C-alpha cells in the first residue's frame, strides 16, 4: 500500500490572486485530484508560462518549470521526452496557451504528446489588467479595445479536434466533482488531453462572471456519445450555450509522441538513467 501524497505546500506562500478569482477552484481541485489518484509528488511535473493562471504550480507541492509566456507546451514536450514515466501537466491561461502559445498548441496536439493540458479560459488577459484575449467575446470593451473587440472569439476546441486531439473536455472552475472526474480521466488517457476550464476573472472581466457562466453553459447528458468525432465537432461549434463535460474521447488511441521516439525503440529507460557515451558525444561535438 502506498502512502497518499499531499500536494499542500509544507510552508506558507503568499497567493497573488484576487479574492474570489476562479483560479482558486482549479488549484484546490487539482491538488485534491492528484492526492486521490495517489501518484507520488516526485512523478508529477507542471510546466507553465506567464499569467495569473500560470502561477498555479507555485502553490502546489510538486515539481514545476515556470518559463516564458506561451512556452509551457514545448517545455512539457521536452520533459515528457526525457522521462515518459512522469505525469506532465501543462497549465496556463487562454492568452498564454491559445494566443502567445498558439503555434505550440497546434503542434503539441499534432505530435500527440501524452500530457494533461489545463487551460484557465477566463476570456481575458488577467495579469496585464484586462485586455482582450483570443477567446474574449465580440463587443467586449476593454482599456485597449475601447470600441469593443471586433473579432469573433477563437474556437480552441474545434482547433484541437481538427488537429487530432484524442481527449477534449470543458468544465467550470467551481464544479469540483466534475473537474475531478475529468482530470482523472485525462491523466489515464494515453495521449494529449485538453481541459478547457472556465474560471471567472472577477477583477477585469465584468461580462463572463460566475452568473454568466452558470447561465450560458450546460453539461452534456449521460447518453451523449463522446466517442463520436462528428458529435464532438458539433458540440465545439455550439454557441448559444457552451457545452461542458468530456466532449471527446477517441477510443482508437494513436501512438503518443514518446512512442515514436527512436531513443525509446529498444530501450524503455528514461534518458536520465542511461549512461552517456562520452566518446560518441565528443565525436558529435567535434563535428560542429
Ligand atoms: C512575449 C510576451 N508577450 C506579452 C507579455 C505580457 N503578458 C504577460 S501575461 C499576459 C497575458 C496573460 O493572460 P492569460 O494567459 O489569459 O492569463 P491570466 O493572467 O488571465 O490568467 C501578457 C500579454 C509577456 N510577458 N511576454
Ligand atoms: S486579475 Fe482576474 S485572473 Fe488575475 S487573480 Fe484577479 S481575478 Fe484572477
């Protein structure tokens, strides 16, 4: 029997989030879920970029790499490649992941990197005080978009499906039970798993509030077939009310990124466990 890990920090840190921010619900549920899955902390690595959401790993007792804005996904890919045994969670905001990191979003999905991808989609840039993000609604007035956002919001779920993502889910930040189930399923899924989460930004987004999310979202019913690509695509394009739950779980799991790597073809040992052939390395360096 294993001892259940705790993901609570053993020391006090000041949390930079505003009271009432939806990020707290995500933080608490992530810690609770990981503890209940009972995966040892040393086997969990978060990768995040810049933003309010991207600070989450600083409040969890696990490993993390907090890097540049929009660059959490390539870092997550490298971590997974160097040790496929780790549970790698890439995490950040809608600006970080769908805007600045948009290119990485596409290619991480194409590569089918076996990670859990948590996006705090509050439909605004919170850290920089309320400019429009790619998912901000058309017409939203901000200090920068003074005449209102002129573009239609990006559709990350449809993009993810069209790039071949095998697992796609959406959940509200305050729905602990649903989020816990979804994260557990995403962890078990062998391949890239996207969870688009709605955490209200109480300070800068006065449109997509707690009330707005309650009134403009719904969970798919138990008889919804989440193995159907066509049905999932239909859900991704629903606009009147935004569907939540596990919207797609492809039963035909493709090979993941690390399963394609030559380094693991005849040897399953993580790269850090292998002996480095210094002679070969030197020969390689000498060719430069
Ligand atoms: C390359 C680069 N561009 C812009 C910024 C400024 N910047 C920091 S965070 C941020 C947006 C954060 O929004 P989001 O990712 O949605 O996270 P939130 O703060 O809302 O959680 C921006 C534009 C930066 N740090 N680096
Ligand atoms: S600015 Fe918005 S996203 Fe950032 S901590 Fe405050 S409520 Fe949360």
